[in-house]
C-alpha cells in the first residue's frame, strides 16, 4: 500500500496537489475549516490546464483529532496561520513520519522543527504554480505547477525526497529535486520580494512594473539585496539568475501576485515569511538591505490600514 | 519710492505674498496663465487667519512681454514649470536686479543662475506656509507663513537680504534670515522628503504616518539619509533636529502634503526638485541614499500612471 497523506490547509495549493495524489489511488486526508461542510458533501473539483476532474468523495475533516496519523503531512496553510501548527501537527504525525511544507518565504522549517521535534524529517517544497480557489471545494489551476523539493537540515538528495518525488511524479506533478533548501528558498525570494511587495505598494501587475524604467530598476535593486543577503550565508546566486528572472517576468502573462490578491481581498499578507524573516536574516549577518526593509515597512503600514 | 516686484506664478504662494506686498503700497506685477482673465477683471481676494482682504485691482499679465522690468522678480511657479524660466525671466530682470525664488527642493538657484547670468543676485526663500488657491484669484491662507531667506553663492546675511526682509516684514510676512542657503534647503528636505513621498505612496496623512510604528521608522530613516547627504557637503544637521521635526509632526494638525494634493488632483508632482536632485547630489559625493532612491522611483512610477 502507498503512503498516506494529510493535507493541512485545503486551498489553492493543498487542495490541488492533494487531489492529484488521491486521484492516483493514494490515501489522502484533508483538513478544512470554512469549506468543511461543502467539501464533506460534494468533494473537490479541479479545473486545470492539464484537464478537469472531480473527486466526489474525499476524507474531509474540520478537526485534527478526527484524522488518522499519516506518513506524510503536507502543510499548505498560509504562513500567517502558522501559529496554529503546535495544535495541528502533533496529532497528525507518525513516529518516523515526514512533514512537507509547501509554504513560501524563509524561517518556515525551523518553526515546524520546533513543533515536531527530532526524528521527523522535514522537506520544503517551493511551488511554481498559478492556481486559485474560486469557491468552496473548487480549484482553478491556471498555469505551471512544478515543485522544487529539498530537505531541511541536510544537503543533497535524500531517500525521503526520492520517495515523495516518486509519488508526486506518478500523480503527474512535476518535481525538481534540489540539493540545498536554503539556496532554493533564497532563489525564490529573488522574485517574490520585488514583485509581491511592489505589486501591493504600487498597485501594479508584473507587466506594468517591468514596462516602467523605475519599476524595473526597483525590481533589480531588490533582487540584488536578496542575492547579497543569501551570500551572507554562503549561498551563491549568480548575476545571470537575476537577469533571467527579469527576462522571464517580461515574458510572463500580466500577473497579479498572491500578495496583491490577498491585499485586495483584505486577507492577511504573508509579510513576515516573505519579507520580515529574510530582512532579519540579512541583519543577522550584517548585510544591509535598506530597500527590502522599506518595502517591508510599507507593507506593514498598508496591512494595518487594510481592515 | 519702494522696490517694484514681479510675481511669476500667482498661485497659493505667489498670490498670497504678492498681495501682502501690494497691500502696503508697493508696486507689484502679477504674471498669470489660466486665471488671467478673472484676476484682470476682479483682482485678488485673500482669506487669511491674519484677516481677510481683497485687492480689487492688480497689475495682471498673461505675457512677460507686457510687463515692466522690476527690481525684484519673485519666482513662485511649481518647479515642474521651471523649463519656462529661460523665456520668463530675462524680459523681467533689471540690470542689478534681484531674483527671489520661493520654490522647494534642491538645485533651484543654479538653474536660475544659468538663465539670468552674472550681476543678478539670487535669493532663496523657503516658505513654511499652509495655503491653497481655492478658485481663480481666491487664496485661502490656512496657517503659518514664515519665509526663511538666504543668499545664493555666498554665506552670511547680505544687504540685499536685509532690503527684501524689510519689505516683507513691513508687509507682515515673518522673515528669518539664514546664513547658509544650502543648509537651509537640506534642513527643509529633512521633512519634505519623508512626508511628501510617503503621503503619496502610502495614501496617508502626516498623523497616520506618525501613529504607525513602521511609518514613523520610515520617516526617521529617510530623515537620516537626508542628514547624511547634507553631511557629504559639509553641512551639519544635528540628531536633535530630526527628533524635533518628528515631534513637531506629531503635534501638527493632520496634514495632506502638497505633493499628495498634487497627486490626488492629477497635477505634476515636484519629484525632481524634492527627490531627484537631492538623490543625485548625494550620489555625487558617494553618500548612499537607498531609501530616498526607492521612494523617488516609486513616485516616478506612480506619476507615470497618474494621467
């Protein structure tokens, strides 16, 4: 029998990947909150560029105490909910189990480690996906979908990574295994920090930022600060990577970042995971990140007035 | 007979101070553009905390060629109009005349000097005033009104300064003579750069910025960059000055900055005078001003989309 999966946070990310895992016959248990009643009754429906499908029946829960312990716990909450992890994780984890967090930003795994203790392997998965929850239990997968997978606390490709990757690939989820989780996280921040932040503060999509001389300069400067901060931890990100990310962004369809969507919907933004933790990490190794800092402060200011 | 004055730009600043000078019997000539017909017919009306008054008849012009040369030319245009100065100034200036610019920002006097040539004394006046043009020819003076006056290209209190100050004081305009124009300009930027910039980018009044932990931090950081840039030119601004300006701002009535008013009215903002020139001045002496730079870029981005 295959591995069993618990999905903590059944939204655009957790609902999508969890559904694909269930679709190939794996045992998946979904934790829900607001959408619990609806999903318990009607299941999950995915409309995807790769083909639509429905799961009329899923294992839906609104309380971790009702859930079985699983081999793998996937965390797909927004990081703004991570204060709930001490309540959510311990009842779900098996002796020798695995936690896979699909969350953005920095400082995620140490927080999880402090909750689950030793003997539990933690993997980080960075999702390059464009998907939205459009109504309870209905997820629209618009584009992309790859996960970059890496192990926390050790370098290289681990056996656990290979096992998870095998499940995901069988479920038609493109996986790229990475040797260094922190490098992978900082590289993702190279894009996330400028574009999530500027899209909110300037009320702009990616194409407008890139089309404007000053918008593009700001993005590039912020990218350089991220690269400098990563270098403060001995993690090398090449100049060509910055240029490539800028060029990729020019070629993307005009894109409203997830942080801008949150802001517009008056949802909490993931400011601490994506900005606060990297900023403090840079400060800890005395790398100046003045523009990242101001963008963080601007977001905090706007968030406080967004209710 | 007293000195004759030409007022270039008869708005909230030029119209107010020019009217006070005419009120005590000095010869004043007003250059207007949009409001010319109205003011020619109806004159100027001032409603002021110091008392209302009207000037039913003023010397109004819509073309410098019709104006007499004057002893003093007051420049009260917005700096965004300074590309017009090569056409406006030469026909107005007398041999041995004086130019007094009441404009904000940096790099104003060198621009005027390049237009008027030598032998023309240039004074800078920094206005601490809250006034608005509420309709053609009607100016509402809400609060304050002092002008800090200093000479361009020389240190100390000059005779010319004393003469102008005497006229203004007779007209009940509070004048403070300053020994160092550049120091006076940089000190004004200590307030203008954070609050003009942040008020636009964050859509906030001064009180909201100061009441928010991150808003106040941003203001303070930006003030420190201005102080560092000034220090790069050997101009000392004390730490106590920053703290005093922050405390003053807390005590002010909630205030929409002039740049925010311009932005909301879709008028050009004085970005280059207040941000671009100080930023480039800092770069010239290798003082890093990363947050001033990002604020400049954000304003340029927003301005380009504000039409």
